[in-house]
C-alpha cells in the first residue's frame, strides 16, 4: 500500500538495521553469560540441594530453542537487507527511466551504498539472486511457524505472540493495576482466610470430611490456575531476570522463580491432552475407566484425525507423559528434578500425599 514511497523505505531499512544490531547484541550477551558452562544447571546430579555457586541467569533455560529463535530473527533480517540491496542494483540497471529514478538513495537510504559492489552483476543474475533470497526468507519464516506450532511450551518463541495479550490483561477488571500484594486465600463461602476466620476453616474442613469432599485452598492441580496464570506460564521467555533478582537465589538457596515457572509451564503443556480427553468423556482424569477408553474416538482413527483430536489418554510416548519420558505429569516431581525445592523428607511426604495431576 505504501508502494515506492521514500518515507516507507526509511522505515523498513531503519527497522531492519536496528533489528540486526539488536539480535547481534542479544546473541553476544547470551554467549558471554553462558561461556564456560556458566549456564549449566546449578546442581550436580547427586546434589542434595541447599547450596550452590552463583550461575548465569540463563541457567536452566532452553538454550537450543533460544539459539533457534535468534537464528530465525537474524536470518529474516539479513534476507530483508540483502533483498533491498539487490533491488537497488536491479533498478539501477533498468532501461525504464521511471524504475531507474527509484534507485535514488532516498528510496534506499541505508542500502544504496552497496550499489558499486553489485554493479558487475547482470540484470538476469540480480533477478535470480532476488528469487533465491526471497525463497530463503519464506522458508525460514515458514519453518518458524512449523516449529512454534509443534512446541506449545516453547516460551522463548510464543512470547512474541502472547506478550501483547498478557500486557493487555495485566490490569484488573476495574482498570486498576494487577500488581500488588497477593490476594488472600478464600474459604468455601468466599470469606478471606485470616487469623480471625481460622475457626471457620476448621468447621468447613469438618463439614467437607462428612460429605466426603475436601476444602481447597489455593492451587492443588494445574487446572486450578486461572487462565491468566496459565497465560503467564506460556508467556515466559526464559530470560532469567526474575531468577537473577531473587533474594533466595542470590543467597545460595535452591529456589528459582524461573525454574518454578518453567516446570509449571511444561507440566501444563504435557498434561493438557489428558485433561482435554477426560473432559470430552465428561469425567475427572482420575475417574476414567477402561470401558470409557474403549468407547472413545482414538486420535489415530479417521474421525480423530479429521477433528484434530489429541487424545492424551492413549499414553503415547510422543505426548511426553508416558513412563520413562522426559515428563511424568507430576509437577512436584518436575520441580524436584529442577532443584526448585530442597528434597527434604517433609517435601517428599507432601509429594506422596498430594500428587499433582
């Protein structure tokens, strides 16, 4: 729509060069902070936790995914700049006066300097080069969307899409900022749990025990989080700034807010197929029976493939929840493996008593 407007050329090339400088800076920062295994997990495999040496804020982050994102950004930006350089050279050789006039530096303000370098190339060679570079740019972009679509827990990539929604939703419904003290726990009747209402809690627990139910305080399962909490997990870009500023982390404690967030994010992504499949059956995950499994539509059936159903109840290794896989579906176990909590006996007792699902 902007066409050959000079002002649009300034916008495109300025953004491209600034993006290239920015991604090079980010690559250098990550490289410096992760050199000499500085970002390796802070605990040895046989460590009991409790003490550690100071590590990089990228400790525990997915380095391979971050490198992929950096390579994609750098590749796309370089292709944009190279295309601008090739287009300038092609217009300079055009026999059409109107096209030749567009080769002025005002239309290529930050790439026209490459004109003498590309002058020896013919018009056909420049056209072929433009086709090749444009194809590479499209392949890189499409590869990005494929990888991101296959990795719902790839926060360093999904951050680019979800950050806008998260920023919009960071305020309360009345327009006030959501930042501030944590909201108090609430009793089943909606009253906040305080020192004055502890007796009401005891009464509620006794009533729940008689009914065969239980009183929930806070979050017990991953599905107990609000949609905003799940959005926060998925938006995390694994930069580690919260970890770098955490007083517990900086005083040698094993608690890391980043590792805590990543463990919950991965658990949610891994458990979602199971929760979705159980919801389709209209029961809780624990209430699924063999008869229900036999009657459901399999994800590998024609109907399952047609509807795009991801049936986590199949216990497929690819879903990451099968025994012996990278994630067992136990968020407490994942946090323990990430060394977020110390493996104390009290923690292990709590893990056996309240298994996360």
